[in-house]
């Protein structure tokens, strides 16, 4: 059965004539029958072209921290852009946003940019320039955006491509990347203390950075084992390697100060995007004074015509102000915990082996095993097909998580207690539908 009503189907067919697969990002293509075209969003809901309402837990892959079309954010953008949007000079709004980020995230300096991919790309350049080394470590299952250097051992990579656990392969997740790029990428299983230590001790003179999503926001919200982030911090400090927290998903979501605050660890560089603008394109590279000051006119480039543009920056100013002044994360945490507990109970009652992973503001369901997966390989041992079957039943009934279990359930401030109750009722019916 197709997810598309007649108007949605017609719009998708129109889109497919002019856009490859009818989408502007491959992750949005769910097949010709199940790719939606959305007419609008409001608060915690999205509506497709046929007017069908969904409680939205994809939230654009995470940015919507407050709600779709959140009035105070929209108004701030509307009020600001009438005076122009790009000037190739600094604006007071940029200063305000940078001040808020330094205060909220306990970082010394910030440069604004537009997308997570741009932020990670620049963070890698800063790390290389700062250390005068070229390789970097990333972890299997972590996604750091679309730049060639990062598209390894992430979405689009299957178990076989990753090679043996003893000698993991940095597996290209797409064609179109020059072969030699992989020479710079060391891809390791997450949460493996020994392998991290061995690798760094053997190769530290070549390693500029360790990039990590502190919680695997692109692999079912897998958590760091106790002491693992501390181990990365200890080893990177010892060997002069930059520790880079990619907080594109965790930033302004796990806590106002992101994973740095949540885990009590200071990285050298941090990247933010998504939640910082509640769905407007704005991102940041931030970090310690001496590392960020590697950026130097004439010596180490960071730039961008739209970096600090008023559209994104006005949205960030409003979003961060609300996060600072209202109990946003606290509220989302409570609702998320209710969902995690309820889904856990329903799956247990249905005798479906599972583990609820992640944090309440971005949690996931690992289906098909009852041991907490500690890395991407562990996640891939789960039953992705059963997860997808449950997700499709949910969507049919108007609750929308992603159909790919790697992608967490994201929550927003606009999600009410009634929405949570409705979600659990629908979840129970969906689990029953796949089970019986
Ligand atoms: C952790 C992480 N880093 C970087 C990115 C790339 O961000 P963008 O899609 O804004 O380029 C993403 C996107 O999902 C992400 O989850």
C-alpha cells in the first residue's frame, strides 16, 4: 500500500520530472510509493498534500527544537530581514548570537556558517592547520556531513564493507570520492578503548583530529560507554590531537550547552547547526581561544558569502533566547522519557527483543536484540526490517518517525502531553499490527 494520497502522489510525480528522485536530499527518498510531499508544518505536526496530519518525530532530521513555524522565531526573522540580509560586514545580530553561544556552550570563540557540512569541513581544516597533521579519526556510524573526507563508514555502508573488527576499513559511503581521500581517514568502531589507544599511540604524529558525535545521532543514539569520551580527551590531550565534538544533532538538544555540558567534557572544537536555528539554515564552529585563533586572514581561511546572513542568524538569536529563558529541554526531556518508558513496556508486552537507546530528547529503538548496541556494527545486527515495518504502520496511523532505525526520534517543545499519549496508543496498535 502506498503512503501517498492522490494529491501527494501527483505532486511527487511532478517533482520527479524536475528533481532526481523527486527530492533535494537522497535521505528523503523512500521509494516512488512512499515519498511524501509536505504542504506545511505547525508546531509538532506536518501535513501532506492531501491534508493528512502526522505527529512529527523526524523534525527535518532534528533541527526543529521548538516547533514548526514557531511564532517568535518567524517574527524575529520577518522583523529582521526587511533591513537586508547580507552586507559583507559584521552585524549586531551576529555578535548577539556568538555571545549567546559562548555563554551557553562554554566556548571561547565562534564563527558562524550555514550548514552542518560546512561547519565540520571548516573544523577539519582548523584542526589540520593547528596541528600541521593531515589524517583524522572518525567512528563507524558517525555522520559528519557531505564533504568527501567524512563520507566513510556511515549511512550507505553495510556490514561487509566495514571489514573485520581487528582491521576496520574506511568504507566509502558514496561513489564520486577520489580513492586517495581514504588515506587520510582512520575509521574505528566506537567505544573500543583499546583500539583507540593502539591507533593513537602508533600514528599520533599524523593525526590532526578525533571527530566524534558524542552520542551517535546517526546510529540509533548509541551512548558512549562510561569513560570513553574521557579516554578520547585524555589521549588527544596527551598527543596534541584536536578533539572535535560534532554537535550538529546533540547541540542545543541534549542540554542548552549540548554534549559538552551533558557529559562535562570540553572539546577543542565543536560544530553546531540544526537545533540552533529551529529549522533555519545556520551553523557554527566554536572552540577554545587558541585553536579558533588558528583562523587568520591571509593564513588560514574561513569564509562564506552567506556566513552570518540575517535570515539564519535572526532565527538563531530568537531560538537561543527562548532556550535560555524557557524550560525547553526540561519539558522535552519529560515527554521523551514518557515515550521511552511507554514504548519499552509495549515492546516487552509484545515479546519483541529490543533496547531503548539514546536520550529523551533524541531516543531510538534498537529492535531485534536485548543487548545495548555499543557501536555501529552492534546496531547492524538488529532487525532493521522489523523496525521499518513498525515505523510504516505508525506513519499510516499519523505518527511519523523515520523508517530507518538509525535516525532517532526527535522531540520538540510544541509536542504536548496529549500528543505523547496519542503516540503511545498508535504505537501499541502498530506493534500489534506487525506482530499479529
Ligand atoms: C552529526 C552531524 N554532523 C553533520 C551533519 C551535516 O549537517 P547538514 O545536513 O546541515 O550539512 C549532520 C546532518 O545530519 C549530522 O547529523
